[in-house]
């Protein structure tokens, strides 16, 4: 019985550590077929793994001009 009481008073930290500056604003974008092909071609040329990071880099001019 004593072990059960001890377990209920202990707090376990669960989950991921919260980010100090989380990205909470979301936007949606739509492409037609030609735009999608152009986007994916440029994305593939960069070698980046995450499309959201690629879009952010394009918006804030953090990519080499050859990819934009």
C-alpha cells in the first residue's frame, strides 16, 4: 500500500520540451499544375528535406539566388 501512495505523489515529466518561440501562425498555399512542377523542381535542386523550411528560406531570402 505504501508504494501506491508514493507513486501518486511523484510527478513524471512527459512529452517533448516546449520550444521557446514556437511557430503558431499557419498559412495555406495552392498551386496549379505548372506551379507545382516548378516548385518541386526548385525544391529538389536545393537538396532540402522539408518543404516548409524551403518556403521560409525563399520568403526571407536565405537561399542562394540560383534556387529562387
